[in-house]
């Protein structure tokens, strides 16, 4: 039997607007578009093994029709829905080389940076994947937006969140007033408040890093990994190693249980792999709002000044004490990264 007292996302946002009088319906419309997009992507992800969307883009199915990768489908879905909201003037997507300027909404106030389907290499093996988004607001809406409008520091985000398509489908987001989690009730197709006021434990016992790249890690990162694996009764070490290879899934677990996720600089990728605008910034806003920390190894991620659309930064994110410990041991990180 369903819960007759569930609070839906729409009801939650409207309650928040009653409390914060300055909020406008614009926010609801943006969230409605994101929510709708996520439900469509969720529908396709759930059917991924049944219909021809697992293939690579450019390949054709037996009928000779072109197959699209699910991350391309997700990109089309979100850009379409956000464009229809009337509130979004520009979308920066991981899937697009250049920003999408929304025709007819040149004077709209909001800019969305999005990774439509993060961790997409996990689709074929049925592991959790997700959508990450970051929301900025323009002060001056008298003119059409330009590329420079999205080069804003993470501290200026007005909202950020992610959808996770896992054993259940969830939305976790912040507008700078704490973090709340909503689970999709399949029966009524509504996101319902399930994880109010999420706080990440200050200490954790999980470390998440692709240790296969160990030989290429900077000395400070190696030292931290060794620290995690060293026996110490008092601090509960060794910590557990958990790495799915899907940022949202690794982050979500650590957010709820406590832990640290690291994508460090390596020989091959001197600024790490993850992108600032639509991966690191939104996750950093969420973790800080939940009481955690996020750093490039040298500075707070949210204070990095973006200079490129698809810029990468190293990422050390999670429980406050674990990230701080990693930073303490990072003396040598500077040798490998400019950040
Ligand atoms: P993607 O945006 O192309 O999916 O790549 C990002 C993903 C993250 O979800 C994940 O944390 C990371 O790549 C894993 O990288 P690696 O396989 O190098 O460990
Ligand atoms: Mg990604």
C-alpha cells in the first residue's frame, strides 16, 4: 500500500516558495522540466536492455534504423524540456561542444549546466547512472546571453542536484538551504520526499578512487591511499574500498554513509577527468550544503574561476574529516596540477 501522506517535489517546492517569498514560479518551472526529463530518461534506462538503445551512436539496427546511444537520447530530452520551460536562456551540456542558446528565450534569466547521463559506460552492465545539473541566474537579462555568462564560479550557483537511476530513482538537490532527497514513486510517477535534510557523516570508512591508476598518482595521493589501507584500531582503518566508476553512484553512497571520492590528477590527465561546470561544481555545492568538503587538492572547488566550457579539475569530495585528512597529506600534489 502506498503512503497517503507523501510530500511530492511540487508540493515541497511550493512550500519553500511560501517560506522564501522572494522565490518565483520560475524555479518550479525549471524543476518541472528537469523532473519531466528525468522521468523520460528513467523510462528509457529501465527499458535499455529491451530496446535498441544500448548500441553506439552511428550504428544501425536490423531494420536499418540509426541507433542512438542513451546519453545522446538523454541530452535531447533534457535540452528539449529545459528549452520549453521559458525560463532558460542557455544550456551547457557534456554532450555538446558549444552551449545551446535557447531560441525565443534570449531574455530568460537561468543558465543550466548539465551532464545528461553520467557514468554512461555503466549502462551496458546495469549499474547505477545519473543526471547532474547546476543552475545559475543572470543579473542582466536585457541582452541575449554569451559564452562568458557560464564562466561563473560554483559559489554563484543558485541550485544544483542529481537524479540517480539506481535500484530506485532519486533526486537529490540543494538551493543553498540544505540538501533534500526525493524518491520516484513508480505508481504515481511523482518524486516524494524520502531523505529530508541530508547530512553527510563527518567521518567515514569508505574511500573511492580508481586504484588501477595508482602508479600515476601524485605522491600525496599515494600517501592518502596507503593511510586508508593501514591498520589502525582507533580510527577503524583499514577503510573499505568502493568504486563503481559512476560518479553519482559513488558520491550518493558516500553522501549517505560517509566516505571520500577522489579523482586525482594523473600522468595522463593532469587536471583529473571530471568536468568543473556540470560534474564537480554541482556535487561540491551539494556536499558543502550537507556539511562535507570538496577540494581540487589545492583549493575549494566552488572557488575555481572557469575559463573553458569543458574544463577539468581534480576532485576530492566527501566527509569533512576525510577530505581534510587527504589535504593534510597532499603536500606533493602541486607538482602535477595547476589548480
Ligand atoms: P562520463 O561523463 O564520460 O560518463 O565520465 C565520467 C565518469 C564518472 O561518472 C566516473 O566517476 C568516472 O568517469 C570514472 O572514470 P574512470 O573509469 O577513469 O575511473
Ligand atoms: Mg559525466
